[in-house]
């Protein structure tokens, strides 16, 4: 074999990665040092990267997709209320809250007396106490010690005159739908789509790109998650119970988001269309139709005023609170389109399983992998125009893009770069979808995704135990996990670590197959017909 042929042969790491993918092993394991606090044993292990995209790690992405499928299946057709019991507060949590209360009282006293030498120390102590409370597992918002100088701007809750009215019922605490005659308790599958911005071709590219409303498309994409939340609020007020959902957000061919939802309970199609037509979201933001700055002329940070100023006049930019104080009309109103799909689904049927697979079909792909912008020059140009509009569309009240419009966003510092926001809405791999790809209501199954993964592991352990294969229980409290130090001579190579994980995976699979063979009932090979026959 000459050198040219030898150079074309695969590397050992590539072969090992191919074997890992074949056997469902993570190809990007993270090394961790595990110390047994009882025996003093130190070893280096590889843990899964838990990537959700198959382009990064096929095994972890498939594992995450199957966990999502189990989560969707378990909560969709429940006939009883899910129970999610909260743990009672621990003694450490109560002591920390008491300590934090004392610090807050001392902070208020120091503020009233003007004791500047104590205020900063007390503020630091309160931050440390909040960090400790989070570490103890306390959820929810803790009261801020800094009281706002002005009241937040309030908006009228009166509905728009051009939006149809909706009937309102008192929302009951139940989450389970009604049962029909014969014991049937169907659920619903719903698809929500944004409005049209212009005619598109079969590949998703606009027929007339110059008249396509890219500005409205970009703003609707940025505010899509808030619009979906408003839809669920309206739906629950109409149906009169706390409807629960499992949904996924995907881009259409025209590169606009739409959402699929598995909804527990039967909801008439007429109600779904009525709620969709009446749902809207008003965005009370400053006007951002025409940028004030751009190119080489950008706002600059003034160290004296601790804020951004005009580069020519040195006049300070309008603060966010002042910019939204005198608004008379919303800067944008987002709505859904007329295309609405809903369908009743019975639990335990083939159709139910097919829709669960459809819901989770694209979870292992990124947004840019779902939409192949390189399929045609027209679609590539469409993606470029949309990305250019998203680059100048603010995504939140802290977005650095606001500086282009002469408004200083909340939280701006000297490190803020005008026009450059790190938010997901401006990235090309999200194409305006800043939120999560999977949307799950809080009372869907009574379990978190981590608890669903734990249930799957517990099922395997129970199957092994039933077959007489005992696995030792590891007390994780006596294990200390640390990052591997750079240059550690005991660190195995990536090839060695992957080969060890492959062998471990094959051993586990052999044990599970052996357990399945033991638990599987033996086939009836008797020649004598049974009594039932």
C-alpha cells in the first residue's frame, strides 16, 4: 500500500466514533474526576454530553427525543389529575430565609440612616444568601431589596375594537377533559400558524420578494412565544378548565414558526378557530421602524454620565423607562393566521402514537437543518433577507439593537456594543425563534423531564432485578465530581474512553437481553390442543 492509499484510510478515532454511533454511545463524552470520599479511590469517567441535535451527537439526541416522546405519551391521555408533590421546606432553607430577612431589615435601616459604609456590605450579604437559597433548591422569585424609583407603566386591558370578543368562564382547577358516553375521553391535536406576509412558491420562497413583509415576519417570529402564551390564556378562559399541553415549535418552508400541540381533553374545532381569531399580542415598545444610527456613526459610552450619548452632540440617549412612558399605541401587533388545524385523538390508538412521532420528528435537528436554505437560490436569498431584518429587530428590553434607534436599553453598560445582541433571535441557526423548541405546561404529567429519564432507568433496573441480575446501588452522596485538570497524566485519550464506553454499553445490553429472555413467557409447543381451543 503506497502513501497515497494509506492517507485515504480512516483514522482510528473515526472508526471508534462510527462504532459508538452504531451501538448508541455518546461520541462527545465529557470527562469528570470522581472521588470516593469513603475509600479515597479516584477515577476518571466519561459522562454523556446530552446534546439535543444529531449533528453534534446522534446517540444523545436520540435519547433526548425518546425521553420527550415518553413525556408526551404519559401526559396526553390521562384520566386522573397528575400529582406533583412539593417537598416540605428543610431546616436549612428556613434558616437561610430567616437570615435573609434580617439582612433585608438591616439594609432598610442603613438606607434610612444614610449609612453608606454598611449598605454595600449588606447588599453583598443578601446576594450571597440568595445564591445559597438557590443552591438549596428554593424556586420562585425572591423580593428585590432595591425599590423602583417609579411605578411601572400600566396599559389598558380593554380588547381591541377589531378583535372579536370571547366568552369567559371561571377556570376550574381540573386538567382532565370530559368523558363521553361509552367511556371515551378523547384529546386534541392542534397546529397554530402565523399570518401571511405575501405569496410564496412551493419551496417557500416569496413570489415577489420586494413586496414581502419581512419586517412583520421578523417581529412576529421574535414575539411568537408570547403570542402562544396569550392563546393558551384565552383558551383556558373559554373552555373553563386548566387545559394542559405538550408542544413543539418548528419552521415552515417559508421560514416562519408554527407550533404543534398535544392537548389533554376534547376541544371543539369551532372553539379552537374562535380563540385563534380573537388572540393578539400588543407590543408596547418604542417606535423602531427607522434606525437613527448605523454604519460608522454609532452611539458612544460616556464615562461621566454612565450612559450612551450621541457621537456628534454628546446628548444622552433616551432611557428605556422614559421611552415607554408616553406611548399612545403599540409598536407592533402580532396575530395568528387563518390556517388552523385541530383533530380529536383517542389514547392508546395507532393514530395517537403516529402524532407523538410527528410532534418529536424534528427535535434532533436544528432550525437551519429543518429548513434547507441552500435548496434553491430563491430560498437562500429569502433566508438572507429575513436574517438581515432580524439583525435590526430588537428582541427584548435589554437588547443592544435598541441603541440603533436612539434608545438606551435596560442594563446597558460600557461593554454593550450598539447593534450587536447575543440573543438567540438574531442568530442564523435559529432564524428568529428565540424561545424553546419544546413547550410543556406545568401540570402536564406531574413530572419533569429529568424524572421521566429516571423512570426509564428504574424500569431497566427492575427488569434486571426480576430476572435475578442484581446491580449494586451506588450511594452518590459519598461521590465527589470534579472537572479533569488540564495535563492530568491519568486522563485517558478520547479513543480509549470511547472504546471503554462501547464495551460497557455492550455489557449492559447483554444483561438486559438476558433479563428479557428470562421474563418472556416460553412459547406453547404442546401438541395437545388446549381446553380453550
